[in-house]
């Protein structure tokens, strides 16, 4: 199977990158950090650009593309830390009026957490009793459902038997699989961004008379980051093509590891500078931590992969 991008897919990725670079640069990101809110104007621009209607048939006003193209788009969103319930609104396009064109913001219950509840127009799922919780990511406000914190799980444990194959009871539903994969794609984009940040800083920062990129320890950190992001990207792209829910779970595990691990190593490359508020790497680490708890946690993904072996 040929997993190389087509010219149309490369053009799509390039177009989304240019759109986000012009509309959501670092200055805008920092403005959102200082005053967290959902930019409705940007949301509608994303809708006009086909971000949410990407996989709707053309007859229904969509772009008519597939999950592999959606993965490329969400990878770009993750690279710039684009805020908001992007996955929920994308999945609701065609089912919730206004979601496709960005005039309506849709959020949903995800592993007992509800992102952007206060600013959403439509909430999918019962959020009775949801209470605000302090989010480690300043750009992802969260509510939690009662009974789902402190080790409690919003989903019943899978049934097992010594007879028969329990896979059908352990694999995620189609909607959850798609949400998981798109969240994993965002993680890959973040992992790529922190890799680029680390390499750029290693080329610019000098210590002891030479750039720190010349030191073996820094080289090893950057090389390890590259390996993580490429493995995760390959897994996410492959799962987008095959649609296999076990591969989706494995891709989420690799993507979470890449996003969190690369952000941590990027901090190490930056040294003391990386721990300051001015460095963007801490925002990637915090978002990676939050995403790791959304779209399928590591524990659920591990169970899904194990059940499929």
C-alpha cells in the first residue's frame, strides 16, 4: 500500500498551513492565553474554508474528502495549538445544523470531560451536574461529569470470557474511533512543532563557544524527537487509510507519547529558558497532557490493542 501523499493532499495541507499562519500566528496565540475565549470569527472562517465540512459529500455542501485528508488538516491545527472543540464540531457536521459552516460550536462528553462547555452552542451527551475543573492548559477550559474523577471511569469495563473472542466488546465505536484518530493527529502536529522548536533553538543558542546543537546530548534528544514524531505520524496516517480500530488505538498511544515526550525533551533543549512563561513549549506540553485524556485514554487504548492481539 502506498502511503505517500498525493499532490492534492499536499496542496490541502499547504493551504491549511497558510490559512492558520495568516489567521492564528504566535501573537494571536499569546493573546488567547492572556484572555481565553473562543474566536467566533475564526471559527466561521474555518467553516468557510471547509475545515468542518471536509468529509461531507459535495451534494450536501461539503468538500467530499475522507479521513486521511481530515488527519492532515487536524495535524496542522495541532501544530499551532488551535483552540476549541474542533473534533466535536467536525464530527457533528451534517448532523447538527450550523456545524459545517462554523456558525455553531459543538462540544461533547469525552472520557468524562467536557471541553469548552460554557461557549458551546450544542452539547452532545448528558452533562447534568458537570462542574468546572481547573485545566492545566489555559486554552482548554474543562468541565467534569460527576463520578468520573479520581480513578472512576465514564465507560463500563469490557466483559471478558475464557471462551470466544472479546474483541467486539472492546473495540471503540466508529464515532469514538474517528474522534480518537483526529485527536491523535493533533498530537502529531504538536510533536512536530516542538521538534522544530528544539532544532531551531539548538542551532541558535551558543554555550562554551559553540552552538548547543553540536553537543552529542542535544543531538540525541533531537534525534529521539524525530523518531517519535515520524513513528506516530506513520501510525496515524496508516490508521486513517485502513480504518482499523485497533490500529487507531495504537496510533493514539504513539501520538500521545510523541506529543508529551517531545515537549519534555524540547524543554530540556531550551534549558532554563524552556521553563519560562515566554517559551511556547510549555503550552504544547500542557495541551498534550489534556489531549492524552481525550479521545481515548492510554488505559483504554492499551486494552483495545491487547484485545486485538
